[in-house]
């Protein structure tokens, strides 16, 4: 491996150039997506289907066009998109490791890549899947399995998870690369070991604002790429099958597939951003060139003889860490050049002096190398971790003791380094808490207002504007106008007419009137509310929400009506007799409910 000969040129890039390079990488290494990411995503795809597929499947039995079904569909879409976003770093570990090795001239095999992924499984699974909310969110959805949509659990909870995810991702985006490529341990009792937390702080904190801005820009671009992929798949399916609807095929197959495709692209973009961040922060291109030359002069082992970063970072300011490393490697290179030239056929001692006479490393008068003393700066030590420039130097008179009193850290932080690369003081903590409280209160007020508005509208629809209650016949006729078109028989009593047709053996006509009679009966009892825009399935769900047993009886009548009226299947006497006996039970249950309420 020659560190200065890479498949990707190590240099600074703009965000647009990183996007172009990501497409080139996908073209150059298609197996990174079609093998590595596919294998990593399959377990998550299976679990997501187990947790969420029941929602569209259950709603498809009654149709996906009514208002309640639309709410459930959007609930499914929201949770599926959130799960895929949370699971992407963990699903892309094999892709990250493969591309990280393939950047150099090494040829990684998938066997070695998957072996390395398994070897570090608990390290990356804990950080990427558990700490970053993927597994906790899945556990939460497991407890919500089979439950109807709820404004708090399916509105507020995913919103809070998205906020927490954005804070973590925008400030610490390169945790997969730190764990897999740099292989930093999660924790260590020794201060000389660079743990993942220490490495993450040193890599992310100096560029916190830049990383947050790039995160938002990349998220915006990936969202539109997702829409492009989604509508491309919908268009291809529509052209092939003439089906353009949001049916089960779209919800269970096309939509998750588009999400995972863009998730795979995001892994490549994140890796290239990681390389660019190291180049900007650590002068990585210079380091690789020096290490490559040292390896050519002294052998493969020379490429790893660098000062451990934990030691330099614990003693020197962050701004001098990369410089010290490069100076140290420069010494190695200088000694290597001198040693190699001493072994050449040119044995003249003046050869080395002439070669080094014009360099700052050699004193031609004394005939020896000049040592370089590195001085550490401690200016503005209180705000050294700040992303702002240090204050101008002040000339102060030396004092007998400059050590601050115990607990007297004025101007310092209360809790150390905080969010967005700033010190989290008590004022910042109070401000964030107040902001979260305001958001929760506003959303809660909106949910409460909408729920109360729906109740008021229902109450208004039950009463007349003049405050008087019309007669029973007028009420019945008014309610019949809200029945489905095939059930409106305003000139007859539906129950009596259904009994007459039953006695004549006209069961297909009788079931129509029986269904209309049961809807009117339940509407008078306040169990459901008749409305022309509602479907039969919605009436059944409204009844089941109030009384499951009544819902079962209404569902049996609904199924028989739809088989007869829409499916043109004739009903037999035994089938209708069963429906009639169930109808009598329903009437008795409504009567008892009315007496208890009275």
C-alpha cells in the first residue's frame, strides 16, 4: 500500500464536488451498495416490516381512500421514513469499511470486510443502533403494535426523536468512520488510549458549525433525490401495469425501496465528508505524503511511527497537534534521506553538507543538525475549546499566584463542552429547556384545539339552529338522506319493509333495507354518525370503537350487503335468518344501552 497513491485524490473539496465524487464512487464500486449495504439493510428491512406492515394491510381491507385510512397511511409513512433514517448508519457499516479500504490501492474482499464487521459488532451496534435511537424506537413501536393512531404517540414522539437525531447527527456525523476505520475503542481506563469519545470530540468540535451546515444541505438534497427515485419507480410501475394508486404494492415495496436506495447513497456522501474534514482539520494530504516517503525510505513499519494523538492532544492545543506530527515525520524523512545518501557510492562527507546546506535543518558552520524546540501556547486557556478567535494578548504583570480559588471558575462552563461546540452554561441549559417547553406547549395546544373543534362540530350537527327537537318522523327522514345512495328509502319504514321482503323470499332486497335500518338505529343511539362521505368500513370502525360486539354484528350485515349488492351473490334463507337474529340482538343491546344511559 502506497499512501500517496489513492483511488480518490486526497485534497480539499466543496460540497458540490463531494456530491459529484459520490456518484463517481457509486459507479466505480457498485458492489458497495448492491452487496455491502444490501446485506447490512436486510435485517432492518425484515424488522421494519414486522413492526409496521400491519398498518396498511389492516386498512386495505376497508379501502385506503377514506379519511381515517389516510391518517393511518401517513402514520405508516412517517414511522417507516424515521426508522430507515435512524438505521442507516448501522446498516451501512460494511459499505463504510469496504470503501474506506478501497480508497487506497488495497483490494478488500467481502469476506474480510464482513469478518471485520462481526469482530467489532458490539462496538458499532451499541453506538449506532442503541445510543442513536434506532433500537429504542423499534421497541417503542413494538409496544404500539395493533393500536390505533394517536396524536401524541404518532405525532409528538416522532417529532422529538427527529429533533434529537438531528442534534446528534449534525454535531457527531462521523462516528461510524471512527469506530470502523480508525477502530477507536468505546472506553478505556488508560489516558494514553484514544477512545471513540475523545476522537469524536477532537474531530468534530473544531468544525461544529461547518458540519451542521453541511448536514442540513445534504439532508435537503437527499430529500429531493428520494422524491426523484420514488416517482421514477412509480412511473415505471405505472407504465408497466397502468396502476398509479397508493396501494399495498406502493406502501409495502416501492416506498421502502426508495428510502433504502437514498440511505445507501448517504453512506457514501458521509464517508467523503469524513475524508474532507480530516484534510481540512489535520492536513491529511501532507501527512499521507510524508508517511508514504518514510515507508519507501525505511520500510513498511516507518509509516506508522507517529506521535500518538492522545499524548499530543492531552498536552498541546488542538491547533498544534497536526503540526507537531508533521514536524516529527519531517525529522524522520530528513534522517532517512541522510542515511540513504550515506549508503550510496558517493562517500564524500561533503555530499550531505552540500545537500542540506540550504535547509533550516542543518547548521553548515557547526556541521550538525539544528534542533527545533516546539513551544506550546496557553493564551486564552479558558476559552481554548471555543470556536471563536482568541482575544488579543494583554500585557499583565506577574503575580505571586495565578491559581483560581476552588470552585471559582468565572466565565467557564458548568458542564464542560456542550451542544454545537459551545460551552453549555446554566443560561444555555435554561434556554434550551425553555425552547423545548414552548414547542411542546404549542403542539399540545394545537392538538387539544383540533380535538375540541371536532367535538363542537359534532355537537352542532346534532342540534338545530332554533333549539327545538323535531319529531321522530322528521328526524328519521333527515337521517335517511345521509344513508348511502343504495339504502335511501325515505317513503317506507326500513325494518318493516325488510321483514315483509323476508317473508316473500326476496332476501337480496331485504338485506339492503336491513343494513339501512341498522345504520339508522346506531345513529339514533349516538354510536355512529351518518354522513354521505363515509364508507361502510368507517361505519364499522366507529361502531367497534364504542362497542366491539355491536361492531361485529354490523360487520356481518355489511359483508352480506356487499356480497349481494356489489358482488351479485344471492343470499339464502338460512343466511338471512342468521342476519335477522343478529339484528334482534343488536336492537336489544341498543335498548339496554339507552336505558342505562337514561
